[in-house]
């Protein structure tokens, strides 16, 4: 059974940094692209970063480009999101999401999410 | 970035009635479109992929159609558990992008 478990969320001051992790199990890690999707308070879903199965290709939403870095560690079956220069607009629930395919495809499994709050 | 536009923003429907949700892509995406159901406090749930293929556990009352830039999700007879927010997502271009959602509410 596929499992995705996020961790690392919490309260951070504006301008600060945070690193999210997503531990995965139940599937062949290198065969699937992975993404981070967030939902701000009262807002819809936003896919902010994606990484291919090999880790060789990445893509970012304009809202986080240059501030966030997505990466993956195949030895630990874990996905990461390094978040820098955080602002109140980054306050959201952050979901880890598995893509059906190696590079692109629909999202077939989701984690339960971790809450990030940016506030002084 | 590819922009996905969903209409209407809110849909009020009585149980047993039909609901029709629309999604438009700013560029052609072939049939690379998925639909998700999202309830508060839960992870989103995949309903439809490839514009019209039901996920393994999606009830038959949910159907998807369309290609290119215009897509539709139809719920043939709304059940109480179907009241939620529905999102379309394109996966033709990276990064994947979602529409802003349609909230299906009880009338």
C-alpha cells in the first residue's frame, strides 16, 4: 500500500527558512515523479514544485521560483522541500503528492499534509 | 504557466439532481486532465484522469469528458457524500496547475 507522510511544518518568522520532508513507502520510489501541492487558508490547490523520478528534472510555480528547492533521496525514499525567504503568503497546508508516471501524469496518491504558518 | 479556469465557483444542487462542472485550459492540453474531490481536513481524492477515465474506486455516477481546452465533470445524481470542492488539474505542462475549484453545495 502506498503511503506518503509529511513532516517538518510549523511556525516560522517572515524571512525565515523551513525544510519539509515526505517519507514514502509501498512503491518503487525512482519510477514516479513527486510534487508538493499547497492550500492556503481559504484558497485552492497550488502545485508549487515537481521533480522527476530520477531527480534530474524539476519545475516550480512562479510564486516560489528562486526561493524553494525540491529534491529527493532515493536511499531514504524521501522527498524534500527547502523553503527560504518565507512570507505570510506561504502560510498553507503542504501536501506531498505522487505522480502516476516517471515524468508527468496525474496525481494518484496524497499525503495528509503538514501545516506551515509564517507569522511574527 | 498554464491557467485553468473553472466555472461556476459555487454550484447549489439538491440531492438526486445532476451537477455539471466546467474547466477551461488557457492552451490546448489534449486529454491530459484530471479531476479531484476535496473535503475539509482530508487529502484530495483522484476521481478522473485522462479527461474521462474513472479511477479504480470512483463511482459510475461521476463522468468526465472533453479534450483540447474544454472539459466537463458530470455527477449524474448527487449523493450526500458528493458535496465537496472539485478541482481540475492539467498535467500536460510542468508544473501541473489546478483550477480554482468549484464548491458543490446542498441546495
